[in-house]
């Protein structure tokens, strides 16, 4: 059984978000509690609006406020740093009844989330392509490329989520026609600014393999499985130029 203080704290938090228990009735009936509840709920909904600006541009402030208030009651913050609040929000939008006609909203929210993660990540030095060019083919095959903390990528197989996100993030006009096919995105940070670019399924498979600490030759195999005609040299140059990697370490011999 939980200690009485811990049990009370859990019940208090539940009551703040509407899940009242019998032991909280005396407290929750006090006028001041309603004021405190509204303040806490407003803080959570305001954080969601701040953390998902592209969603707000797509659906409008009132729609997002209503969705955010419902989500905040179902999944209240667990971290005092509200900049990180909303980890479950993309999944919430995937299943939200009022978003059925906008099946891309969850993926757009995922990209907003990646933007925040890149913006907040620790600084790390990138690598230069010249450092790889100096290696022999055998050495290069064993190199492990390590993604930087300020590097995020995602493959969205079901919709052009990256195009929808990019156009709205850059406050551009949506194209008259969209090719309804999967897209990927790569987000990195340079000189304190978050940058984004499209990424192929092979790019994302390669980055996934690098994040799993596979040596370059095995990471390349993962990408080539997705795109057999892949130009590996072009892929590496493109990702290194985007500051995707922070180090290149030779793989240890087995």
C-alpha cells in the first residue's frame, strides 16, 4: 500500500484533472480549488498550444484549445518543464473523433515535437566530410556514424505529412494538389537555428541503423534494402552536410 502522503498527492492530482475520489470531496468543494484547477488546466492547454504551433495554424486556436483541454485531462503533465509536454498528443490526435477528416494531424504534431527536441538538444560538434574522405575503404566500412543529439528524423508512410508541416511552419500557401504518399523529414540545428529538409525512407533507415550503432557497411545495407538503386556516397554527403552526425568512430574488431 502506498504511504498516506503519496496516496493523497496522487488523489489530489487526479482531482485537479477531474477524476475525483471520495476522499477528495471535502477539498474539491471549496471555491478556491476550482480556481486552482482552472489555473492548472490552463497551464497545460497553453503549453500544448505553444508546443504545437503548426497544428494551431491548421485547425485554429479554438479547435486546438478544445482538443488540448480534453487531452490535458486524460494525460496531465508529468514533467514541470512544460516545454516537453505533449509526448502523447500526436497519438491522441490519431484517434481523436473530431480529427477523422484530418488524418495527417498526428504526423504534423510529431514533426512539431521533433522541432522542439532539436531546439532543446545539447550542442555537439559535427563532423566534416573530409574526415571520412581520408579513410581507406576498409576503414570506412567499419566506421560508426553517431547521430547528433540535435538531429531527429522520421518516416511518415501514410501521408505527405512533411509537406503539410513544412508549408504551414513556413507560413506558405498549400499547393493546390498534394501527392498522397509517404514522406520523411530530417531536422537538425545549425548555429542555434533549427533546419529541416525532406528525407527518403532509405535516409531514415540509414539513420536508424546509425542510431543503433551499426558500422557504416551494415547501415548501408539497411538503406539499400529500402532503395536498391541508392547512391550511398550521395546519401552520406547529404547527411553529413546537414550536420546529422557528431562523431565517426571505427568499429571494434569482433
